[in-house]
C-alpha cells in the first residue's frame, strides 16, 4: 500500500483511478524479497526498482521507498533553461 499511496500523492490522483499494482509487480513477492530469512534473521541490503504509473519506484533494504516522476516537465520561461528549451 505504501507504493500506491506515494504514487497517487505524487501524481495528484486517487488510488482507485490507477491501474492495479499487480499489473506491474507481485506485491507478495516484493514483500518476500525483504522478509526475514528462514533462520529469522533480517535480510541485509537489497534493492529493487520498477516503473508504475509514470514513476520509477525503488525499494532499498525493504525500508526505504523512493518515488520519482518520469514525466517530462517543461522548463518555465526565463528560468535558466538551456537555449531553445523554454516552455512554449
């Protein structure tokens, strides 16, 4: 649910308007990647990234979630954009 909440907040939309996360990744498998080992010791390290709803999702060590938009943002006019890159 953390992925869905973060993506909906970044995209400014309701979670129910997004495609199901299961279309992109198996949430149970994602949880299992960072679950305790069979000897009940925590897993150390690990990272997985995937794309969902125009966002790159990265989970580090099963604890840290990074969500970055993949949408191209136009440069605001006169905001130091490279020549020819000003917003239209």
